[in-house]
C-alpha cells in the first residue's frame, strides 16, 4: 500500500467531497471521508448536544483516521506509507486539529 487520503468538510457541512475522493482514487490512493456525525450544513445539530459539537470539531476526523488505518492494514496487510488530508476552510482546520492534537 502506498498512500491514503482523507477529505475535509467546509463550514458546518456534512457533505462528502466526492470529486476530491474520486481524484485521489484515480491516483491510486485509499480514500476516506466523514459526515462529521451529522446531516446538513448548519450548526443547529449541536444545539444542546455538546458531544455532537465534539464529534464535528475533532472526534469524527480522528476516528476516521484510526478506522482508515485499520481497514487499510487488514486489506493490504500493512499500513499506508503516507497519509494525506485535503481540505480548506473547516476542512483545513480539521487537518490541523488532527495533526496537532493529542487524544
């Protein structure tokens, strides 16, 4: 296995970046994405639900990374050599959060 790639979300959106995912697949990457544990593109999903805000803010991205490595390892018999994350706006924040946080 060479590389894997994940995609980020913009704003409060739960939409997956299918175009980015398809591009990475065409280049031979294993690909993953997350709806950040909600539906839609507004913040109301988190009203009165602090755990849902944590899922959106950082936990879903971290779980995606862990699960992707487990699936890649099981399928290919080894983990990926490199992991990449494509995102801007909130997707960029998701990437930075994952690379700098200690869980």
